[in-house]
């Protein structure tokens, strides 16, 4: 390897740069188009060369044309609501599977496992009937409900708890601490990395989700960002509105993109873990 | 396997201590595990088990929408109807082509990317970010981007093809091409995600085996073919399974870009289900199709468990 370092290495680097450029070009193009003034016309809209005076006009139009503020709020409510309930359900279940012994534990464990295979999107039709029966149709809790139990989160927390030393809990138990105090004051603070990894995967999944909210939500006031963006895309006609749509797409992607760039290591680790466990 | 072992190995040290200290609490503690699992189980029953039972029953009935007609038992009638529906057959065939068409290039690219960026240099870090980034954006947003990439004449693709004197087809409007355009989008979206697993997998390939192969005079290709690839067999099995599940349960881009068209060319199973229920209000058909896709998902997962167990044993 060391012997033939120079020419082939340079060629490889050039090839990789070209592929990376190709991979990034949809985003580069979106970025450029979102700052391109409308007067540039649709003929040159595909140009990747920023030969214009940047404008914020497109962002202003995007924010005006859809109820973006409302969509942000709805998406935020869904994402935070799902995560808050999940944190409780997966911590409790993870603790039970990691630290307690009881009859039927293996059977129940497999009962959880099934959710990794029968992912909610496959069951949209019957779940919609259930949501209607529960009078949750066209509500944000209806969008959240199928995700309140998470097999992935339960396994992740179980693994996290299993990896923790038992000394602290035993000391607390001898001092007479009840189980909830042990979970809350002893285990959860040490399990924070596991919870954060789960939170990253959960937030990303629900920020990006589309099909299920599309089925549950009918009134414009309850729409989430992805539904708004899809309607916006289908309403766009030809190249003329590309600038506004590019700006809108960036607005939808921005929060996760910023978080990712700030916490890259954590994101990557969480996603690797999410795949390996289910 | 590891999971089962650790399950059996967990002894209730805590239980023992508490039993000695407070006998009354011990009895209440016996119900504690079930109480802790109850919230999760409630939602698992409501949204994973009940729906399966529900489609099982609903698929046997004909429930006409909006006509006020009574629900009638039709036995396997809905299955017969679905199987005879040309749109369903097309969707099933498309999904198969889509799955293979996405799977092969994504896995090759994911592995190539992982091999290219595994060293911890600045350049590699930038490349990793670039390749991974598409998997972080909503599929709907990716569809919006590609809507304009595929736009006839003025879109990114046609604009640059024209510069080198080529003339592209109507990417989303031509029924011979549309599915491949959707496949292209999906490859771009997913390859970086699977790259992460290969990067993690490559860290577990024993360094001394690779060095031994080098000392024996194996060239880069031989090292890849005979040392690295076999060591990554479990990773590949994992990636194939999560990819297949993803390819059966993600149709956001189809909804935004093509609505299954032109003439069903990009109709996929889940889109067919969505359309039957949400647009045509044919619940019996939607239920029957859902149950078939559930069966496929279970088959993939159960099949993969056996493959992975064998893989784990093979790797020692």
C-alpha cells in the first residue's frame, strides 16, 4: 500500500470527490435555487452556478404561501409528544426486562419483538379504523398513538441497563429505596447515553414521517410539515416555482440538518445502533 | 442468541436482598414487572396485535362505502378480487423489481463508500457526511428535490445532459422509465444509511487476517473477495433485511412524485393498499392486501433470523 501511494491515491481522491459532488448536487442545487431571484427565469433554473445576487424573497414567499409556522408547531408537538411518552414506556419496560425475573418474561419479550417486523406503516389501514374508534381521527394524538410503545426503544434501554454495574442499585436497595427511586435516581442518570441515542432515532423518524399523518389528518389546521411540503410540491407548476419550493424544502430539512452537523458523532452512533437492533 | 443467554443469566440479586429486608413488599413486587410492562403492552396490543386480527376479520367481509348497504361475509372473496386485480399484480411485480433494483446498487455503493471513507482523515469525515446526509432528510423532501431534477427539459438532469449533447427520456412520465427513476432516488437516499453499518462492520474485520493475506501476496481485490467480504456476511444479512422492510413500507416518494402512474408503472404494494383504502374506500380489498404484505414481512424477518443465526455460527 505504501509503495504505490502517489498517483493511484490522487486518482482515487479525485474520483471520490466527483462522486461526493454528484451525491451532494441535489442539495447544492436546492441551496442555490432557494437564493436565486425569480427574475432569473426558468431557462437557467438548473444551473449550479450562482451567477446572481442572492435574495431571501423565496423564503419569504414560502413562509407566506403555506402555514409553515403552524406546520412547524404541529410537527414539533407530534415529535415531542411521541418522545415524551416513549421515554416513560421504554424505560419502564427496559428496566423490567433487564433487572426483574418473572414468569412469562421470554414470551413477553418475543411479543415485543414482533413490532420490529410488523412496522406501523404496514398496518395503516386497520390502525386508522382503531384511531377512528378511539375518536382520535384528525387529531395529533391520533398521529402519535401507534408509536407510544417502542420495541426498539425497549431493547435499547434493556441493553443499556444490562451494561450498568449493579453495585449502586444494591446499595440503594439496602438503604431501603423503593424500585422507582432506584430507576429514577440511580439507573436513569447512568442510562442517559442510551436515552439520547433513542431520542435521536425517534425524533428523526417522526419529524420525517408522512404517510401515517397523511391518513389521520384531514383538516389543514392539523397538518404536519411533510404533508404541507407534499401539497406544496404537487401544487408547484414547472420550473417557475422551484425557487420557492427549494426554500420550503430547506425549511423542512433545516432543523435536523443543523442538529446533525452539530452532533454528528452521536447521530451516526445512534443510527448504527438502531439498525443493528432492529 | 446473545440476547437469550443474557436473559437466562440475569439473576435477581436485588429481589433476594429486598425479600430478606421487607417481606411484605416482596409480594407486591411480584406484580411489579407486569405493571411496568403494562403501558407498552397496551399500545402493542392496540396498534400491533389488534390490527392484525382486524385485517384478518375485515378481509373476509365486503363493507360497501357510503351506500348504506349491509356488510356481507364473502369468505376469501376479497383475496380472489385482489389477486385478480391487474393493478395489484402490477404493484406486486413492481415492488419486486423495485426491491431488487434498489437493493443491489445500494449494497454495492454502501460497501464501496464504507471502504473509501473508513480511514479517519478530515477528507473521509466530509465524504461520510455527504454520503449519509440524504438518509436524514424526509423522503417527501427528497421527492420534492427529485421532482425538479426529473423535470423535462429544464430540470437538473436534462439541463446537464443537454450540455453534453444527450437527450434524456421523460423521467417520470414514461411508463418504461418511471420506476427506474424512483429506484434511482431511493438508491441515492438509502446508500449512505447502509454505509454506516458497513463502516461499523469493517471495524470488526480482524486486522491481522488482512495483514496475513497481504504478506501472502493477496492483492486488494483478493483481500476484499476472500477476507473482507466473508467477514461482512452478517452485516450484509442485516442490511438486506432492514432494506427489504424499508422497501416494502416506504411509498412517500411515490405519493408525491407519480401517484403510482403512469398507468400503474410505479405502483407499489403499500401504495396500492393506501389507494384502496384512502381513495377508493375498498376496505375489504385493502385488508386482504395488508394481510398479504404482513405475511411477506413476517416471512422476511423469520427467514432472516435463520440466515443470521447460521451466519453467526459460521463466523464462530
